[in-house]
């Protein structure tokens, strides 16, 4: 009885394991899954978010720095004169006792203050735009690796398909060889082709495992399971005009930064006014100490007069920076206008080539089908059949390569869709 229960339990566990294995292999991972994982795991994107948050704090600190600054100060000293020896009372007053609360404020115009806020805001906008470009770079990298891995999967699929076909043909050929319809050398020639295909399947499996591991590595995923990938999207995204893209926006932000830097430079040469006041106790203890409570107030004025023409030098540096920006911008526009149409032409050429390869596969497939029928009657040369199989393998390999190349070109074009 116990033995029967143990057997039933064992069979049940094996059934559960088999069911779990089937479910695991049936699950397909999409390209969106890997993109989401890569974006959420990227430390660089998180760093950009933290930089923007830090700039927000800097903006608040800047605002706080122009509020009245209140400080408490106490300075106390006593200079004794013993038997005529000691510091000169005219200098030291004998003693100095102070306990003051001071208020200090720098007066700044609203426009001047706004330029300083603009500098922080433009820096944050630049970081946000860089973050978007980084997202595009990451998506292109992950998509490219996903497409490569998907190509390995497709390649492995058709290699297995051919191997299974050859295995069935091998059984038929072996029987015909045993009946002396074909020579032993013909059978061995076919068997070598079968073994080569078996090795190709194993090699492609290893390649798929390596590329899938690379995909997981780039996405920040810890997983060694060999899973099936769903076909990636094959549609082209609509592309914005170059002036409205995030790649061009960086040059626009750089222009705004340079203009704001010029305004900040102008304001740095404006007169600066600082007002202050204090109240408390300040006494030398020489008069009537309890009456030495009081207050004071005043202002300070700083007017730039001459700095050795540094202002003009700063203007020249800004002019050089603007020329550099324009040169980079113009070069980017020329590259963009050349690259995208070039990719479109490559895509169209690849599509035409794929149609031609499919036509060749149709003929090769038909030839193999005819040879398979003739094999049963012994009316086909094994050498001719091997040549037909190799031609089919070559055509299928070309088809897979060009299909993947087409997807990679689409990925390159879609990179510019923001």
C-alpha cells in the first residue's frame, strides 16, 4: 500500500514538474518587457532624476539667500592693567562686551534674480533632455540586442526544421541502402550532411543562449532561463521635423543658456547695495554699562569701475561659444538630413532582396520535395539531393539575415522618433 502511494506521489510530482516546464517554455517575452526593465534599472536615468531634484533644492536655496539673513554675535574681551602694565586703554577700552542680533540683506533687482533662476531652470531642462536622449540610446541598444536574439531564435527554428526533415529522409535512405537501391557511400554522404546539420543546431543553440544572456545583462535582469521571444514590432514610427526633435532641442537650450549667461554678466557689473542693522548690548564698561543697549543700521554700496577689460573678454568667450554651438547644430542637421533618407533607401533595398530570396526558397523547397519523392523510388542521385539541401540552407540563412537586417534598420530609423 505504501509503495503504491509512493508511486502515485512520484507520478504526481513528475506531472507537476512537466506542467511547470511546459508553462515556462510557453511564456513569450516581448520587447516592451525588456525595454521597461532596462529603463527602470538604469542607474544613469536615476542619476539624471536626482540631478533635477538637486537643482530644485538649489533654486530654493537661491531664493532663501536673498531673504534677510539674521545672525547672533557675541564678542567679549577684558584687558587688565596691573601696576601700570597692560594694553593702552585708548585702544582696548579696557573691556569690550557685545551681544548683538544682526540683520543683513542684499538688494537685488527682480530681473537680475530671474536670470539666476533661469540658469538653474535651463540646467534642469538640459538634464531632462539629456535623459530623454539617453532613453533613446538605451531603447536602441536593447531593441538591437532583442532583434539579434530573435534572429538567433528564428535561425534555430529553421535549422531544427531541416534537421527533422533530414532525419526522416535518413530513415528512408537507410532502408533503401539495405535493399541495395543506393550504395553505402551514398548513405554515408547523406549521413555526413545530417551530422553537419546536427552540429549547426547545437552551435546555434549556444549562440542563442549567449545573445539572450547579453540581452538580460543589458536590461539588468538576472535570469539564465532559455525562453522564447515574441516577434518585435516591424512598423516605422512617424518622425518629427528635425527642429522639433529632442536631439535638436539641446542646441536650442544651449542658445538660451548663452543668452542668459550674457545677461548675468551684465548684471554682475551693476552697482550692488547691501543694507544691514543690528541691536543689542555693546559696552566697554567704562561709562554707565546698563545704558549701553542700542541699535545701528546702514548700507554698503559697491560700484565696479575698472577690471582690466575682463567684461569684454567674457563677451568674446560667449561669442566663441555661440559660434561653436552653431557649427555643431549645422553639422547635426546635415547628418540627420543625410542619415534618415539613407536608412529609408537601405530599408527598401532590403525589402526587395527579401522578396527575391523568398522566391529562391520557393524553388529550393519545391526541388527538395521532388527529390524526396524520387528518393523513395531510387530515382535521385544523393549528391544532387545534398546540393539541393545545401542551397535551401543557404537561402534560408540569407532570408533570416536580411529579415533581421530589416528589423535593425527599422530600429535605427525609429531612434529618431522623439
